[in-house]
C-alpha cells in the first residue's frame, strides 16, 4: 500500500458571549423554553429590520487581535441564501467578501504554525428537534440570531492530534479572552472538518470532503480517522473521491454522504441592503487591543517566571480558566505558590473529576485552602490532619481554623509537655542513638516521628527537632 499525507482544514463556529443576539435585542441564552427568545427580527418577519450588535463586532475583533489577524477597516454583511426549516428568513446574514478579520493563526507545541484564513461574524440558525414519528420534527428559534464567529484555517493540519491540539488551544484563547464560552456539549463551539489525502510528499492536492458539526474533540478524532481510512480505501480500489458534505454518525462510528458539496455561488451571496458597511477605526482597534485580558500563555509565563512553578504545574493550572482564576485568588491571600499548586493539582482536581463545576470555590473556598496550606507550612497542623481537615471542609460552609480547633487537630502542646514527650521517646528508643554519629538527620527524623505518634500529632515537629538536636549530643557524651 502507498503512503499518504493527510490535508485538513477546519471551520470552527463559536457562539459569541454577548447578552443579546447579533441583529436584535433578544436574549442570547441557552436552555430556555423553546421559542421564548424570539422577535419579528430574528424570525425574519416582513418589515423587521436588523440592527447590528456592537459588542459582537468588538468581540470578533478582539478574537482576531488575540490570534494575530489583520482587522479589516471596512467590513460588509451579506445574505447567504438557502432554505432550511431552522432558518425562517431563508437567508443567513454572514460575511463572504469582506470579513472582519484576515490571516493570523496559532502555534502548536511542536512549533508548527497553523494559519487562519479569516474570521467572520454571522448569525446562528435555529435548532431542529427530532421527536417521535407521530410528533415529527419541531423548530426552536431561540438559537436563531445568536452571534456566531466562524474561524477558517488554511489546510495546514496533518493529523487528528494536530486538529485537536489546535481546537483545544483556540478554545482556551476564546475563553480567556472572555469572548465565548465554547461549551461544546451545548453546541457553543462546533467544528467542520475538510479532509483530503494525497500521496506522500506529492504537492498535488486530492479532492476533499467536509464533515459538519462535530461537537467534541473525541468526535473530531474519530471522524478524521474514519474518513482517512475511507478515502484511502476508495483510492486503493481505483475509485475517485467525490467532493461532498458528509454527516458523521458518532453512535455508528461512520460518516454518510449528505449532499454534493456546494460552492459559494450556489448561495447567491449579496450585500444585505438593510445593513451599513462596518467601519472600524485604528483608534477603536487599539482600544479593543488594550481590553484583552491575560491569556493562558501569559499566565504560564507569570507562573513559571514570577512564581517559579515548574512548567508542568503552570500548564495544568491554566488548562481551564476557572482553575487558574482560583489559583490567582488564593495567591492574593498567601505567598506559597508551589504548596497551593500541589493542593490544587492533587486534592482539588481529584474532587473536581467526580463533581464537575466551574468555580473551585464551590469545592473549597480560597480562604479555607489557604488556611490549610499556611497552617501546614507553619507546622501548626500535621499532614494527616491537614488531609482530614480538607475532606471535612469540602462542600461545607465551615471555617478551617474553627474546625481544626474544635476537632483537636492543631498542634497545642506547651514547651514543658513537649519536652516530656521528647525525653520519653529518647529513653524508650535509646538503641537508635548509636547511629547518630553516622546519620544524625535520619535519627532526628526517627525520634520526631516517635514524638508525633506519642503526642497524637499535637507536637510541633520543628520545635521537636530543635529539642532533639540539643538533647542528643549531651546524652551521647554521658
Ligand atoms: Zn430577536
């Protein structure tokens, strides 16, 4: 069998995080009663006129700036004409000739740069809800008119893993920039995959197919793997690849031909006569640029350079914005970044796995986590007690210090009591002293452990070690 190269381009749709729709003032929100967020405008009733949402334009421009695009000073909205039951106007307002952003792209970890061709703004369509055979299919128009950014890459991607890495990085950028929520399970981010194969090393591109509306990374991977295999089998069998749009069925793990691929002229695009040309001044571009918050890559630099965290920690903490936000919130209360990072990466993320949420304060509030970390570092509490305290505080409104005190978890011995414990273990385990000249640290740790056990965790380990270091040399001399 010959070897083949994969050529993949992505078209990503992301719903823009505005309060209202893109051409009317209906609410932009998910999960409400069907057909409650609709007006004559987004239903396309005769006589209604679109009014462009400035925020949606700003957010698209902001996205473009985050991804290094060139922002078009003049941009035009066009009508893309087609009929489908979820599109009551029978046209979608979109952009073809003059989109808001051109160029740009994202770098993968390997250093490979995936170029973007463009980002444009358009309106989402409604949603078809397929019920039983007797009820038929229903239309929910709440989604119709929600602002949608379409980001189109160049065919620079050559594997499923590169596609997923690109999507993951893009998703993180949009979330950190605050322009989109990208909730893939709610359709907030969807991806179309354009795929063709060519003989390894050849510059001649093959015929491509398009798979539409993949809404999870797993689906993207499976669909790419399936389609690659299918195209190779067709070519090896001497058949031609037909340019077509294919529907991916995730349950069956197969794709089906939907329709032969249409070209843009099939849609009879023309400028929407109800909308003005959008002009964006250099000054407003600079203002939008200034409003870009810290992105994940900025936070990685901050965590590694300013807080000296390993890159591994920095990547895990910034993987989701809400985790990084929580870490930053905790760091306002203490200056122990590595200790905090350890607690978040181990204990908290473990709890999060079974209890998905979008704010780690719901698991344990920042004040309580910081209190545990500080008490532990100041040796006011032992490690096992700290772990137990953490478990008690999860999903509770209790306060760390109060619980630790009430449960007798704090190290509370006075100096005299501590000295008694130290003397007792030195007497009980006198044999261990013979190793002191050879391995003093080890012997100190051994006795500290015994004091902790005898005092049921009430001894301060630092003080215990100090006492041992004073006492042992004297005992040995005697
Ligand atoms: Zn509306």
